């Protein structure tokens, strides 16, 4: 009887000890999605590496391309020459291309967030490059910004000045 009691005690001790450890291990993992807070006003952004570019397949079919890239899979699909790592748990990449009628370049970018309205505006100013002959060109723009809550509407606004 004592032997059965000792065996049962060891079994119960092992079961609860292992169960407690397992419970502690799994309690550190969260099934809840990451909570992303909205930042109001002008957003700081990081530029993408100068060697990066939109994938040629994206450019061939569109005169204007605007992408909100929120995952590594999208990053690999849409961006060529990816020499920069992006933490898509906390950031996202705004990327695009505007087909101009002459050589041009981006002179300024401004990103503003209206949290109450659930909107983000990405304003890009593109100007014609002086001294170049008229030639059609894809002008690309990129900005790495803090990840925004799901459902946030992103509007790209390109101003092209000849």
C-alpha cells in the first residue's frame, strides 16, 4: 500500500511539475496579434537602400505603381536587389513608381497620419531633371515607416513638376 502511494505520489509530482513548466512555456507565447499604435501627424521615415528597386515585372505593366508592403514575402516579390533587412513586425514599406515624360527625380517626401480617420498620406514631389532630353522614366520612391493598425487607408499623392 505504501509502495502504491509512493508510486502515485511520484507520478502526480511529475505530472504537475511537467504541466507547470509546460504551462509557463506556453504562457509566454501569445496567440493575440501584435497591437500596433497609430502615431498622429508627420511620421519619421527611413529611406530604402539606394541599390534597391521595384521588380521589373511590376514596372513593365504599370505607369503608376503604389504598394504597401507589410511582409517579408511581399518584400521579396516586389523589391529587387534587397540589400536591407526590414523588421515587418514593427515596420512596413511604402513603395511606388511614377512614369514621367522626361528624366526626373524625387526632391521631397512627406508622410502624415490621421489616426482618427484611419488614414495615412504619402506625398512625393518629383521634378524634371534639368539638362536632360525628354525620355520616359520610372521614378521610384520608398519609405520605411512604423507599422500602422490594420485597416489604415494609405493614399499616395505624387506631384510631378516639369
